[in-house]
């Protein structure tokens, strides 16, 4: 059976925007988020637009047939020899982090104005250190996330949106899941993603020795999405459960999970002082299906933080800078920084009980400035409380409401 795919127009538009520009397109994201599929669709579009197949050079570095090209100099020579110097050539290098000192190859290829270069990677480490040094100001990052709720619904249809939201929050948005029917098939697939990422992008890359410790940290963080956390708190919790560790080791393991795009760290922001704070950050998952896999389907009881995680991912998709807000003794779920303003967002599962409504409004009411303020809930109600707009999370996620 032919694999079903969802056409992801948002990312295709970004690739079109930078096509033929002398800047490296670096496509990043967790494994199986759809990076390769998006590039394949882009290659098909190039051919439909008249680009000859011989002018497309495509190499996947996880294909053992390409193992000889894992040396950067051999890769460089291969591309130069294969390229047509009289035409534009489109070079696609998939999972480039597997190539030894790949940044030297890319830096040299960029000097050729007949090469338009696209590279993908499943580890943010590729964007640090030497790559940043070699290519400062000469690359653009396009970060791919698993399917948004809007993309998910575009495949299944808009009937019974709340039911679809519950399914989405349970199994997540890894694109291949649309090819699977049963819960067991979906959990087996999530198992394969989790273990591939942990083994290839964390254990092997970071040379992790204590795998049990790593999994304990994963369980703690997956179970604590949307909660204020420090590495010391993680360390103390593990120690109380009989797992000896050091704060430094915990920090190393947490960083490896961030590098592999399993998790995102969101720093706190002092709203009055307009400065970042260095403690009590929060972590959110790149896909909630991984949480269901690791903690079990019956562990999806923290529905408020699950909604908060989904809203965070949507804000990230839109390209916003997102922080956790601190305003004296109150906390705001998200401070969104745009080019010329801030947007303050409080997320709640439901505010139909008056006590809950007042508690959620209090955080936003305590902010003295006049930037936009939103209360996002799974209630379908919309209201305006002295300038604080209550909006439907479903409508926001479907793109029916813009901030």
C-alpha cells in the first residue's frame, strides 16, 4: 500500500522563499517529523517546474550505500564532479551530522554559485560550535515540527473536533501515524521513534553510560511538562528514589534531550524588568505521543499542562519567541515576543467555574502595560474581560483566530 502523506504548505513556502539564494537551508527537527518527506515534495516541485533530474543531487547519509561519502572531502569531490557548472544544481544532504567535519565541505560548496544547498539534521549540535563558526550569517534554519492540529484535522476532517483533539493529544502528530489504525500499531511506532532518537541522537552521540538514569530523567521531564523545574530538582528527586547522581550529570543528560529536539526549554521572563531569568525554566515535549508511549495512556490526566504544551508548539510553529512570564508573585503561562510588542497568554482547560476564571484572570490583570492579553481555553466560549480576550483553543489551533 502506498504511504499516505500530508502536504505541508507552510514549510514548502519557506523553501520556495529561499530557493536559488546563496544561503544554506538548514532543515532541523526531531526524527520522523517529516523533514525528508518535505524535501522530497520540494524536489518533485522542482522537476515539475522544469529542473532536470540530473541537476538534483540527493544523498541520504543513513543509507549504507553512501557510507563512502561520510568523509567530508570525498563528499565534496563527489558533488563537484556530479554538478553541471553551467546550470543551477540543487543539492540535498539528508542527516548531514553523520558526515565527519561536514561543515568544511558545506563551507566550500557555498562558494560555487551553481549550487543551491539544503541540509537536514536531527540534532541541534550541528548548529553549534564549528558550523556556526564556518557559516555565520550564511545559513537559514527551517525547523520542522510534527503535524500541527490544523494539519492533523486537514487529513481527518473537521467533524467532532474535540474528539480529534483528544486523539491528537494522546498519540501526537508524527506524520506516519496517519497510516496506522490501531492503538497498538501507533504505540509500537512511537516506541520505534523514541528508541531511535534515544539511541542514535542521545546515547551514541553523547556517549551516555547510565541508560537507566537517562530514562529516569525522561520519565521525570515527560511527567512534568509545563511545571517549573531545575536540574537540581531533577537530581534531588532521582536521589530520593535511590538513583545516585550529580547535578552536572543530570544537566548533561537534559542537554542531550534538548539537542535531539525531544524537548524544548522555555526560560522565565521578568515582565516588569524585561529581562530573562536563569532559574525555574519549563520544558515542553516536541510531540505528546512520546509522553503517552513512555508514561502510558492512563497517565494523560494532567490535561491542563497537555493543552499548554500544544499551545506552546503552535506558538513555536508561528515563529514567535516564547517565554514564561513572571510578574512579581504571579506567573503568566506565556510571554510572546514579536517585532514590536509582547503578547501575554494564560492557558486553562476550562474556566466555567467562577473561581477558576478569577484565578486565571488575576495573572493577566496584574500586568500593568497595555499589550494584548489572551485567555485560551478548551471552552468554546469567547468573552472579553476588561481587555482580556478569552478565545477557543480549538479555533486558535485551527487558524481561525490570529493573535
